[in-house]
């Protein structure tokens, strides 16, 4: 009877799932996991802030280029008349 029970793949998968849940619970509650997670979130927030600053700089430069192009176009029109 036990031999037939141990040969069943579904029961091994079930027992493996229980073991994974127990081990995973211990890992998720550990202090080291918390430290790693906090550091990862902090790095992501820093990266997001840097990306926003870079985007703002690019936008300002594009606006300056557009303004200069409009001025040159206006000067070109004034010269033709």
C-alpha cells in the first residue's frame, strides 16, 4: 500500500508544494530578504528620479531649439520683405 502511495506523482507534487510554501514563508520573513527588497526599491526610486530629471533637461533643450528655429524662420521672413 505505501509503495503504491509513494509512487504516485501527484502526491509528490503536493508534498513538494507544501515544502516550498514552508521554506518560502521562512525566506520571505527573514531580515536579509527585507534588506534586499528595501535596497532594490530605493534604487528603483533613485533611477526614476534621475530619469525624470533627464527628461526635464531634454524637454528644456528641445524647447530652446524650437524657439531658436522659430526666431530664425521669422528673421528669414523679415529679410525677404
